[in-house]
C-alpha cells in the first residue's frame, strides 16, 4: 500500500517490476510469440470487442507483477472513488463524473450527495427536442429557411472529442442516412483562415452556430463566436442571432448579453472535465443536430457499457485496466516515450505535489488505415521503438468488392492490420536475408530488429455503439495510468502559463496598433519578433 504522500516508485511492487525489466530484456517477441499458452492468456473479449496484447514485451509473470502494482496503487479504491463522486480532482476540488453523462435514467450517481443523473437527462431530453425541431424544419432561421448547416465553435475537448465521433459516424450507413442534406463543421483555431474555411460555401440564412464555452469567456472560442455573429448580423441583422446561434454554457448572464436566448443554452457541470466532455451537451448537441438523437444515444449506450465493464470486471479481464497497466509498463519501465494510437497525464508532480522520479504520459499520434505506412512506419520499424495500438473492424462501414480483385477493399486494408503487428514483433534477421541472397551491402539496411511491442483491438464494426465503447476504453485507460502513477489525470494547469503570457502580448499589440507604442517588457528575442511583426503586418481595421 502507498501512504498519501509516498510515490508509487517507492513500493515493493514497483521495485519488483524494475528488477523484472532485466529478465524481459533477455527475451525477444519472436520467442514470446511462439508460446501459444502465453498468447491465449493475453487475449480477451467483451461484447464482440477482441483485445490481443500478446505482442507486448511482457510475460505472464509481467502481468502478475503489474496487477500487484495495481494493488499497491490502490487502483480498485481509486476507481470506486471516481464512480462515487468523490473529489478526486483535488487541485480543482471537483468530482470526476463523465460516466454520469451516459448513465441510464434509472442510475444513481452522486456528486456532493446529490444524484446528478436526472439533471443529465433533463439536458439530454432538451437536446433531443431542440435537435428534432431543427432537423424537421419546425425551427427556421430569420428568413424562414430551414437550418441545415451547423458550425460548432469550441476548442480542446470541446472540439477534439466531437470531431472524433463525427469523423467515425460520417460513413456509418445508418448515421449517414440520418445526416443526408446536412453539414457539420467545427471551428477551433483562432486563425482567421480557419474561419474563412468554415464559412466557405455556407449561407448565413441556413446556418446554425453552436458556441461551446462553459464560462463563455474562453478567449479563442469567444473571438470566433463574435466573428461568426458578425457574419450572421451583417447578412441578416442583429435580431437574427437569437435564431441562428445557441450555446453550450453554464453562464446564462453572458449568454444573454451575447444575444443568445438563455432558453437556448444547454448546460454541463464542473464535474465534467474538458477532455472528457464529448458525452455532454458539448458533443451530444452538435452530433444530434447532424445525425439525430437516436443515433447519438447509441453512442452514449456504447460508452456506458464500457463504464460498467470498467467498474465491475476483475482486473485480469478488464480492458481499460490492462491497457492502462501496459502503458505504465511501456513508459515508466521500458522507457518508451510515445505511442501510436488523452492528454492531462503529462505531469511532473504527484497528486500530492511531490516531484516524480519517473516519466509519465506519452506522445500519442497515429493515422487511419495504411496512411501511416507512408509517413511514420519507417520510424517505428527501424528507428525508435514506439508501442502501437492497432484498431480494426470485422465489418466495413462501406464495403467495396471489385470484380477480378483477389480480395475486397476491406480485406486489403485488414491484411495490413494483421501483418504489421507481426512485422514489428518478429522483424527480419541478417540470416534470413542471407538465405534470400540479399546483397551483403544491403543487409544492414534491410534488417529489422523486431521486438517492438503492439496490441490489437478488433471491433465488430464501427457503429455508433462501438464508437462509444472505443471512446470510453481510452478515457478509462488514461484514468488507470494516472491512478497508478499517483497523478491527477483531470486537471490541465500546463496550458495556463502560455495563455497568461498571450494576454500580455495582446495588450502590447493593442497599444502598438492604437497608440504607436513600442514593445516593452519583453526579452530581446520576443521584442525583436514583435517589432518585425508590427512593421510588416497590415494595420487591422479597429
């Protein structure tokens, strides 16, 4: 057990794993993969989802030691505390209850002694009613035209999560049918070029803007909101704002001051972290406007199924727990800094403020399908060792069978899904190349060391339900990592300092533009860059 102020690396379980690294370094995945009993023990299934982590640089003994580490980190108790609504986000004194956002109506999940599920469903019911009015054409714009195009303005979790779901559903047959004749676009970046791209080809008369900001003060979001408000009012007049703009916010006073009817504001709560907010009105509103609430409700049910699995399944069969423990193993013990596949785990101190003596967090990146083979696969096969997550589906959303082809398009794609993990695990030896009569001078260039870990997650299909499951798996994986490392996965102070400094620069730019004031109070480098920018950039219209 760890005391409240002890680091997990001080426990015997951590030290046992540190010592075990030497044993693992003596093995190769070529040999580990030849043990059928080991491979069988590293596969598990839940509701048709198949997880295969046999290509991780781990043995049955490794997994036992990782489960001991979970006990030492009090992982079970920490998961219970999250589901019970305790303020596990201690730096912000908040509960962490994104699981309540997709809980069934009959569930009881409490924050500060109050069941929050009825409040969640009040908002969901309101979203269902509003989105149906928009989609059916009973709610029309200022000129009487239906609103068929939606721009959702938000940044960070208010953008990335909803965009992920939207991208996944665009080609799902059921969702695509429900979205016919509609467009959904996301505006996050403050660059005016992004604004231009978002409104390109759209008519203000048929556009609805969803402004996502809990406080209605987020600098980037509100500047973009004011820019689109100007786009609407220039074309349709100031009163049009009430018909063409709605809000996802809790600050009703600022919503009304902006010109949006407070009745058209959709709430979410302090216990919803930005990175975990896609199942709140942040994601559910724009997605319901595009696909209809019935499709989005399936996504929520998928996420809820993983919540129950995560909460109740023994750790040795618990998908998010195993993924989290393996990530801890790869990052903190094997020293792999990246993963091909949420943020907030990049911390330098424990939840109690103690400096960490080990690395946390990963750099996550990835690509759909075979795109990665033409960008970073050279790196992961013969350069840095980067653990990979391969995610595939049994059934394609858009199957194509061409006469005369050896396999279908989806089979061609999935051939790579099955082959790449083995290529990473086994590699290719100089001896194999010699047997193939490869020129001696090319052998070093064509040798693959192998022993590169990966895991495979095979989904039945990419339906709304499965998308919800996938999202929840990775949300809970992040939580498991943070619980084991003893850090807070639910705050993000690391993004604040740059924002504060940007405020100082903003004031300087305003002063320089309006009063001709020279930049001052900055270091030599920043002052020089500011002067160059002010000298050569066009004078904006104030």
